[in-house]
């Protein structure tokens, strides 16, 4: 039953796509201080667009503090539906760095269409998905002159670096975030054409382990044999954190985990998951790893992880240099599942690292950022409205999944604002998030706009 807002969304697809491309051309890489002006430019262009489509009270909210250079939040609202609920629409306009650049088939900040996909850094994570919200709002406002419910929009520019600014803002319970539910489109569909709601995310602690072994770099011939080598100490520490089967050896780490209930596990069993396709096509590895006794979906959704991201330090230049470096570092993170919390997990990791560190070295374990895991109760009217909307647009029943990734603010919405979040995402498993050749399937962009539009209409009648 097409209505005018839907017709508007369909008629304006080519323009919506061109506008998204303009946003994707701004390299809003939040982790790189050199790109701070670009991050701000992205925020300003979104504020201008929110203003243009008829949202009100549009403004940037600064998140810098005396000790931190934060990226701005973008806020807007439309609050003229006194009898309807209030939605809080969240998205992030910052992106991951584009490297390695030479693996992109087209440049990361020159959005390019190929085989029904739009390729660019941020295409799906999260500019393209965030933009679906704006285009659904535009379609409703343009076709009907009003929205079917009250809407607040909050966009952040530092999700990819931990989201400290928005976390502090949410924790202060600002009146700007008063709402009945939140909508986040920053997750994936389980399979092409299969409508999916994400109901659980892992949390994380991101850390740095620094090993110092001497007051300065040393000639490896003059001192080698007697001077401690920080890389061996670091390798020993890292190798002691997990056993061969992938079990984490930090004492107590599994103590607090809340296991998925049998019903949820049975639903995962019924999902169209092909382990060999996952191994060969998505991961591209000879074999998968992980804790024995748990399925792949359990390992990525419901078990904690410990990963090493890089080990900076020492000599890595061209040629040879005979030196024993004075220090070595590892970037190491853990993903947390429901039941675990960031502070306790960091304390356990840090204590264990000190305990297993070789006596000749000094070790520092630093926390860079953290976020709590979350699990969304599914029996609420907004989840029902979401599955109804998806049925109308995709013609299929919705599956409920968790995701192994983290969106720290979703847990904060529940904890600080008591908001249930609907995570309605339209990425695909092969969209290359955080990797070269990130893409967004265009059909998902267009049907995503329609799904969100329908959802807002149905949520306006829910309570
Ligand atoms: N959108 C992702 C998280 C995600 C990916 C959820 C796939 C579901 C499916 C988000 O932008 C992200 O990358 N988050 C970071 C969080 C971190 C930097 C705190 C992550 O998961 O590594
Ligand atoms: Mn994201
Ligand atoms: Mn991301």
C-alpha cells in the first residue's frame, strides 16, 4: 500500500544517492588529528541538511574538554506530535582510516558505483546507513508536512575512536535525549534480502601494553646475551593469555558471563549459516580458530575475545640494524559479552599481565577506551513495529541476531536513559567494514530508507 512519503522516497532515489556521495567525499577520519577539520565539515554539512529538510533546533554540540579534543555532536528535533511517542535517531558520521590505500579498486573518498554497490570509506559504516534516517525524515516531512511521531536526531563524530564525548553527554541525562526508544542503523543483515534486527552487541576494552627493558636501545653484540629483550618478554606475555584452543587464561574471565538461553541458541541454529562459506569467502583462511565446544556464531556473538592489533616498536625499517630495543608495545583489545563489565575485565587483564611478566622488565597496561556489552529485550512495541515494517518492505519475517561488534552508546542508552534500542541495519556480510573496498549495496540503501520510513509510521501508533 504505497503512500505519498514512500512515493517521494522512490521518486528521489537518484538525488538521495548523489547527496550521499557528497557526504562520502569528506574524509572524516576521527582517529587522525590532521582530519579534524574534515570531521567538523561533515558535521556542518549534516546540520545544514537537517535544517533544509525541516528539522528544528539544529545545532552542533561541542564535546571538547580542557584535556581532550572532541568531535562535535549534531542535534536536531521535531516535536509536534503530542500524542505519539518520541524516537531518538542515532548514527555516526566519522569513519575508519582508509589504509591500506593500494588495495582499493577506486579511491576511498571518491564514491564509485560498481555492480549495484556504492564503494567508499563510510559507505555502510555508518554514513550511508545514517543517511537513510535523514532521507526517511525528508520523505515524511516533504510528502506529509509532518512526522508521524516526535523525533530527536543525535549524530556523533567519534564512534570509531570510543565515543567518549557522546558517552559523557548521555551520562548527564540531557533533556535533548528524552525519548521512548532509540533507532540505530549501524549493523548488518544476516544474509541478502533477509530482514534482521540486532539485539545484542559485545562491549570492549582497548588497551596498550608497554614493556620497558633498559634505559636505552643497546648494541645487540655488546649486550646481547645479558640484556633483556622487550619483544621476548612481550611475546611471552601475549602467548600466555590464551591456550591452543583459544580459551582465555586470565583468571576469573569467564566467571560472570550470562549464557544465551536455549531458545536464543535454537534460533541461531535455524539461521542460514554456512561455516565453510564463512571460512573460505568471508575470512579467507585455511581454518577457523576458537574455543572448542562452541559454534562459530556463539564464538563471535556470545564469547569474549582477546586480540592483538599490532606490535609497534624496535627496528622495522628497510635493511638491517643490530639493536636490542629498550621498549616494545602491543595494542590489545578484548570484546565483552553480557554479564561482563569493562572495569572488572580491565583489572583482571592488567593484574594477570603483571603476574606473568618476566622479572627483568617493567610493564605498563593502559586503557585507551572501553564500552559495555548490551542485550535488548525483544518483547516491546517498538521491536514489534520494526518487524511489521520489515515484513511490508522485504516480504519476509525478521530474524533476530547478535553482533560481535561494539556500539558503546547503545548500552549507555539503556543504562542511563532506560531506552530500548531498535538496531535495524542494512549492511551485508561482504561489505568490507573497516577494510579496503568498503561498500553499501544500493538496493539496501533504498529499501532501508523505506523500512525506516514505515517503521517510524508504525512506531507512531505504538505504545
Ligand atoms: N558499526 C560498527 C559495529 C558493528 C559492526 C556492529 C558490524 C554490528 C555489525 C561500529 O562502527 C564499530 O566499528 N565499532 C567499533 C567500536 C569501537 C571502536 C569502540 C568496533 O566494534 O570495533
Ligand atoms: Mn558503525
Ligand atoms: Mn565501525
